[in-house]
């Protein structure tokens, strides 16, 4: 049974990756990270400056930032172009904190079997 579950998780991850490629979405992960800075405040609050190098084609693009905290305040996210300051704008911003991953799939499966 665990082998089938692992195979299902691999297939789901592959399908998600294929869906991302079909939509033309550029995914930025920790591999793109060039610098990170953290300022810690009181009341469980911190400012994180995550600098990533991402090359986008000319025109409208979809960019997904992965490997960020699930507790991010999305309204505070800022996207800037260092190559052409002022030449980039955000048309829409979404925050999906509970995306499917192999670990999340295993957690949900184990929760279902224990009840």
C-alpha cells in the first residue's frame, strides 16, 4: 500500500509541474535566491528581504514564488526590476498557502486512515 501511495504522489507532482508548464508560469525557488535578510520585531513579526534573480520574457508573464513562509502577509510583497527600474508592474497577486505537495498528500492520507 505505501508503494502505491508514493507512486500516486509522484504522479500528482508530475501533473502539477506539467500544468505549470502549460500555463507558461515561471516558478522561482530557492535556487534563484541571491540574498536574504531578516529583521525580527516583537509580536511574532519579521521583515524578510528575499532577493532572487529571475529572467522573464518581454510582455505579460506569470511568476510563482515558491519556498516562502506560509505566514507571509501577501499585501506586503514587493516586486522590483533591477535591470529596468520602473518598467515592471503587478497586474494581479494571489496567495495560495496550502498547495499540494507529496508531504501534504501523505499527511492528508494518514489523517483519513486514522479516523
